[in-house]
């Protein structure tokens, strides 16, 4: 499958996350809800890696890759903890658009740190995402 098929699957699953999490976090402390979700993801991801035979490559992961994967994991944890707390306190229809500002921020950070180019179309798209978020939360 192409990268964009996986990206569409990711988007579909992420959209379900907001609704499922909003229902699941009711009456549950948000940090506990995040911990439960994380255990499920942990078992699921390691199971997929094991089933695909990817665990054989564990010993060949460089220190640099490991460092950045750990940092990414920390960022993910902070994101999930904040997301679940936001869902607990606010409506999913407002929390999700703000959360999706991560797309615009990722594009800017990719340009700054990874030197990825921003075309006028991409820049316009980012501006529209930000504008759409503002419209959605008001």
C-alpha cells in the first residue's frame, strides 16, 4: 500500500479516537483513561511488531534513533494526557479542531528543523487550517 493509504487510515482512526475517548473518559480521571489507552496501544503495537517479525531488528536500532523515538514517545504522552483532559473538560467538537492544529504546527516545524520546503499552496493550506480552526471553535 502507498503512504497516502496509510495516512487516510490514520486520519480515519484518529477521528474515531475523539468520539470513543469522549465517551470513555466520562466518570474516569483523564490520566487513568490515558494510562488504560496506553496499555492497549502498547500490547497492540508490540503484538503487530512481533507478528511481522520486526523484533529481530531491535538490536540494530542506533542510539540516535532510540533517543529520538524516546523523545517522540514523551511528546506523544504529553499530547495524549492533555488531549484526554481537554476532552473531559470540553466538547469533542471544539477539542478536536484545536488538536488538529498539530498539522499546521508540524508543517512549520518540518520547514524549520527538517528544511522541508513550503510551497505557496502548502502555505495557503496551513492558513486555511488555522482559519478553519478559528471558525470551528467560535
